[in-house]
């Protein structure tokens, strides 16, 4: 029973945390556009996305290289 109460408590806290910025931001919805900072926000989001894509591609190349090395080492042991 205590687990259920704790779970409900954390669920309510989660929903409040998620909805609070939405409630506070309703005052002036075009603030970022009016001040010209929306371009900065979009630029940062694009940079983060490109960084993640670069990281995943680099990781894929390293894994492919390791797979080939493993395959070659396995072939050496069987011969």
C-alpha cells in the first residue's frame, strides 16, 4: 500500500513539473520572436542535433571497424 501511495505522489509531482512551464509561459507567447532570440534557440537546437548525429555516425564507424577486426581474428584462429 505504501508503494502505491509513493507512486501516486511521484506521478503528481511529475505532472506538475511538466505542466508548470506551460502555465507560466502563457503570459507572452511571442516573447522569443519579439526579442529576436528565437533564432538563437533554433541555432542551439540544430547544433545539438548535428552533434548527436556526428557522434552516432562516428560510433557506427568504430563499431564496424571492431566487428571487422573480430571477424579477422576469428578467421585467424580457425585457420
